[in-house]
């Protein structure tokens, strides 16, 4: 579908705007498709299973968005088409229809005046940091929890801003029957006092959720079908300093996970920053207990899936772009009870008279611990059974630095180092299994002339107690502004054997020989991209490692596969 739509739209791509009477139409297309090929090596060690490919060897996530604007009025529709959904996306597992082809329509009409606005249809919005409510779309996760309902907002001289909304949240490709409503109020103290040198405000939010579609899950200590959530916030900016703080809480008992006791959740979030010329520092801190909020109480694993959320609780750690640094990212404590944060420091050393020479320095440190909690248990004849107590412990630590140097018009290099320590066992277990990793990266770009450039990237991961060492390399050739080509490989190069738990080693049982042996796998990729104005297409082929993919601090599990990938984006 994505390729067919692109062929239709590319004819008109040269037109940057489409006039429709006195108004204007804008169109955006995004298509991500994969053709999965059987990999005998992966199949022999059960990383690829035919029974898991229930919907064939092709997957495609496609999004077509059309908006119309006429003065203060606007309206739009978006078609999400999964033909079927790509493997590794939760939506694939929880699609409500048996057909391979699933579509979902998002639509809205709205009126935006200078100080007020009204929207009816599907709503995307956020209160504060999203701790009690965030309706948003993330296509990298095939995630969309928009509210089907109405929203109105009003602003009085930038001093008072108020917003109210209500609707039914989306969970994958269906609408729940659970009504969600809420309001947000912001008071600008600085505008009220006529203070122009800085900014100060206090804010508050309320969200309610009514459980209308109770499934087979029995209430476990829930005292009301209505869940009430509140948050209070304070913001301050002055002379390079920034402070943002939020406290959020659930006022009623709620279930965080299928095998958890019901309880009242709460969270404290602090964001501090300072910048002066080319120096800046920022720090985030969060203490949270049971604040993840579900849109619906679904059966089984769908209960805790990423698409069944009303709020936004991202991991406050650096989202690494280098493959080995992000090989085993932090996903947050499975208990939902954690304390920690991160700090970032930036400094740029530049001579204003020499534009082609500079240094950029960046250091980051993040750490998270679990809180004391109860976990486990189940329901036997309606009774709660066997909740174990777990003491809080460190589950994540990452210290990383990168130094970027522009040497001249031709050469630019980046040197990156990260030390990571993670409890790779389940965080609810009585004892953890800690893995230490040192990651080294050298990244160099050589500019041949105004249009041609090459980039070289080499990575090494030295591991302790978890799957052994890894190496990775990438070579990329760019022919600006249209073409780019690359080839890469990531190789697990050290044999590891943990007799107590096979998940920590690379010793596999081979179906073909009925014997165990180490399989030091190569995860290779070759690809090319083409860009013209607002059209971009990228085609790649290779083997992809089973692991975790994160977007915006929210993660999903990606299965191992080998095949072709085609990504297309177009807007006009």
C-alpha cells in the first residue's frame, strides 16, 4: 500500500501547497514495510520460528494524513493501515480483527481563535510532564492512545490558561468504553506581577477514568470504578536558571500489573538546569511508585502492553544512537517502583573567528534503584496469595562521555565512551544478575568536496557476565543532497557460557545437530536512501538482532529476523 500511494503522490510532489478554494490542503505519507526471509542460521537455534509468522512474510505500517485549513478553522483525517502490522510491534499481537489488513481512522475538526479554541474528534494532548495524562502518537512503537471526544481551552492575557477535555481512549485498533475526563489550570505569576526578566508559574491538573469495560480480571482491592489522578507543578526561569517540579498521585487504589496488589501510586519529578554562553547543565530526578495507568483492564499480557496506557512515564536515561551503546537499554523497573535520574553537562569550545574548528564536550550520568516493594502472588479461589517482599537495589547505572572535534573543513571526529551496569535479571527477583559493559566508539566524517562525503564508525563492547564482547562497524557514503549508501556489521565475538542461566550466554542448542555450541552471530546491514525535496525513501537488507528498541524513553521488543526493509516519507 505504501509503495502504491507513493507512486500516486510523487506525481504531484513538486507542488509545495495545494489550494482548495480559500483554504489549503496538506498531505503527509509515511510507510514502513518489511519482507521477512527465512534465515536458516536463526531458525536452527530457534531465534526464528515459523509458527511465530502467523500472518505471512510481509508486514507494513502505513500512515496517510490529510489536513484542511481555512483561517481559524481546520479539519483532518489520518488513516493508519497495518497490512498486517510489522513483527515486533505490540499492535500486531493485539489486533482485534482476524484479517491481515487492519485500518483505523483518526479525525478531527477544530476552531483556534487568538485566546480560545475548541476541538472535536480525536485528541492529542498532555498535562504537565505526562505523569497523569498524555495522549500521543509514536509511530516507531505503532502507538496511538488518542481520545475520541472533545477539548476546549481558554487563555486570559497569558495570566490564566484553562483546558478541559473528555473522551474514550484508543487501545491499538479499538476504542475502549472507559470514559476519561480531565482539566488543566496554569497561573502565570510573572505575567500577573508584570515581571519581564524571568518566568514563574504554578499549575495543576486532574484526570478521571471510569472503568466501564471490566473484563475477567477481578478487583483486587480496588475501592472504586472511578480512578482520580491529580498533579501540581511549579516552573521558574531566571538568568539562565530553570526549575520545573511536579508531584502526581492516584487518589484511589489502582492495579499497576496483573500480579500486583492494588495501591495508590505517586511520583515526584524535578528538572533543574543552568546555561551560560556555551556551557549548560541539566538534571532530572524522579521517585515513582505505581504511577503507570492503564486505559483498560484487559486479559493476559495485553494488560501490561505499551499501547494500553493513559500516561507517559519514560525512562530518564540517555537514548543512545550508537548500536552497541543501546544494545541492552534500561526499560524501567517492572515493578513500577523506582528512584533515580540523570545529569547532562555540555560545553562548546569555539573561536568565533575560525568557523571550521571547534570542540564539543558532553558528559552524562544516570542511575536508578528499585524501591522496597511487594511482588508476585496470584489469585486462588479469589484470594490473594504469596506476595513476596523485595528490598530496593540498584538496577541501572550509565556513565558516558563524548567529544566531538571539527578539525578543519574536511575532517570531523567523535570519540564516545560509556560504562553501563545493569541488572539483566528480572528486577522483581530476590537476587539480581549484574552485567558490566565498557563501550568505545570512534566516529569520523571525511568531506571529499561540497557534495561527496564518507563516514566511518567503529565500536567495541567489552562485556562481563553477559553474552560476551561485541564489535561493530559502519561505512557510509553520502552524495548530497539526494543519495546515501551504507554497509554495517555487528558481531558477537566472544564465547560465553553461564551454566546457571542460558539467557546470559551465547551457547545455543542446534536443531540440525541436536548438540549445543556457541553461535557468534553477525548482524549485517546494507542499505541506500534517496531524498528529493520532501520525499525520502530508504531500502535496506540484513539480519536484525533480537532486542529492545526504544523511542522517546518508551521501549518495545524486536524479534530477530532477516529481510528487506523499505521506508518512505512524503509530505506536501
